[in-house]
């Protein structure tokens, strides 16, 4: 359990581009190393323990996508690859093994809402760190977060997330690798923070969660991202559907009030967002995406079912900022369907949980707070290459891994003679 908690705590607070000095390069980040260790423990426990490991149903979705990733890695090597392409393919697979290692271990160890609150609390804390870093960057007090927290045994393998400019305002990335990732991550965590503000076990916990909501809302718009704006709207609308009528009215009313306050207190930021929306047709980032469509369709038509190699650099450079297009070209229709199952399969399971949970219960609210970010990620994936960014990729998998927890779970360790498997993992 310590490995899972550490991974959830570090994911959003620790920059993915900051790694240990040594030969591991991008695989030397602490979260990736924890994930690979978790994967090893799962394999070792499956081999050593007589009893089957008991996991929640969402583990089937996660394992299926992991199996697909391994298959896609093999398909990528059906033809000779350049050194760079081969290295990219290997890194992609190792990153997915790492994320799924933590997620699958979580499905074996975490079964109650109380346990899940600990993990989502870690994510909310990490999001607050990123938001505070973004606020300080916007104020010009610090530069890249990776440079601020770097230690002598750390190095960066790619350029750290930095402060850029958009429409005359500073555009920050916080602890993320890019402003888009920063904004989308904060949007995805917001429903979880709202859930904790209502359902955390202690009054102190609820107060801290409410404070976290405020910090996230202050930091979120500083990414100046249309993708982030889409994600936060989808998250709040979907999450509100899991709430009782009164709580839904309070949530949506609070959202409108927040927008009104932002328009009054930060008119420049509001103006930039208005310009980004109304002037999207003339924005180079939008027209560039649209220009990619004909090339993407032509490349996909050449190999529609399994696509080309996931590491094909020419494919990646010609399909920008659209994960669905990139997936279609790289791994074909099968790959796109696999991605849809990863993002929407857990949402279906969450709906099943809500049918069994009482209205207004913590379990029902948590299911909505976990499902909403996955729907948002599915839509935001059409606006940027989501799986190219570690934080948002790991986050959606970590959130999916918690779907299905309940206080009266039948998968609790210590029942049905399964103590051995659980003990081996703890």
C-alpha cells in the first residue's frame, strides 16, 4: 500500500521531466520506478501465492488495455525501426506498464471509500502544489518547477515546463510539462476535491478539501487553455449528474458564481478566454489541427486496422494535438477502440455502482467524481495528444483504478481464504 500512496502523492506534485541521474533516462522518474516495482510485485505475488489475487472489476478493463499495449508494441516491430523509433516504442510500453502496475495493485488493495479517500486526497494535494507553482509562475516569482525543486542527483531529460505567453499574458505550466496538461489535470482533479469537501470523514478534512478547491480554481485559468476549459465544463456537468438535486444546484450555481467573480476580479484573463473561443477559427493552433486531418486520413487508410508503428516519427509530426487521430494512424481502428474502452469502460462500471448506492451517499458521489474526469479526458483527447504527457495519462489510469470501491465490498482482503495474496502485496 505504501507504494500506491507514494505514487498517487508524487504524480502531480513532481515534474515528470525530472529524473534520477543515470542510464534510466525518462524511466528514472520516481513515479515510473514505483510503477515498475508495483508491476514486479504483482507478477511475483501471482507466481508465489497459492490463492488468486482478488481485484475489483475495473481491473479487467485496465489489464485488457495493458495487454493491447504489449500487442501494439509487438506490431510496431513487424518492420525494421530506426534507433529513435525503437527507443520511443520501448519507452511508451514501459510507461504504460508502470501506470498499470500502480493501478492494478490499487485494485487489489483498495476496496473501501475510506481507503480511496486517502489516495484521492493525495491527488488533490499534488494538484494544489501544481496550482500554487502556477500562481507563483504567473506572478513572476519562480521559473520552471523542475528547476525549483531539483536536487544534485536529479536531471531533466527534456525541457521542463516553462512560462510562455498567450494574448499578452503569462501562460503557466505549474508542475506539469505543458500549460495544456496543467489545465486539464487541474480540471480532472476538481470534482474529486469537491467530493472530499462534502464527504471527507473529518471536519478538518472537509475544510482542507474546500481550501483545495479554491486553490485549484485560482490556478486553473492561468494555463489559458481551451482544452482545460472544455475539460472543466465536462467534469462539472457530468459530476453534477451523480449528485442529489440540491447538491447539483449548489455545484452549478457555484460554478456560475465563480465565472462571474473571475470576470470582475480578473478581466484580462476572462478576455483572453473569450478571444480564444470566439477567435478559434483564426488561431494557428486550431487551423494547424484541421490541416492535419487530410494527411491523417490518408495515412490511416494505408493500414486501417492495426495502423503503422506507434513510434513512427513522421506520423507523430503530421498528426498534432489530437490523440484520437494519432491513435488511429498509429494503431488503427483496433487501437482507437482500445483507447475508448480504457476511457469509457470504467465510466460504465461507475454507473453500475451508482445504481447500488444510496442517493447522496459518499460511494455514489465518489463514483461520479471518478467517472467525470474520464469522460472529460475522452473529449479533451480530441484537442491534444493526451497520451504523450505522463501526468494526465497516469492520472486518468489512477482515477479509473479507484472505480468500484464501496464500504460493503465483497472483495475485502481476509475473506474467502484469500489472506495470502493480500499479505504478499502489502
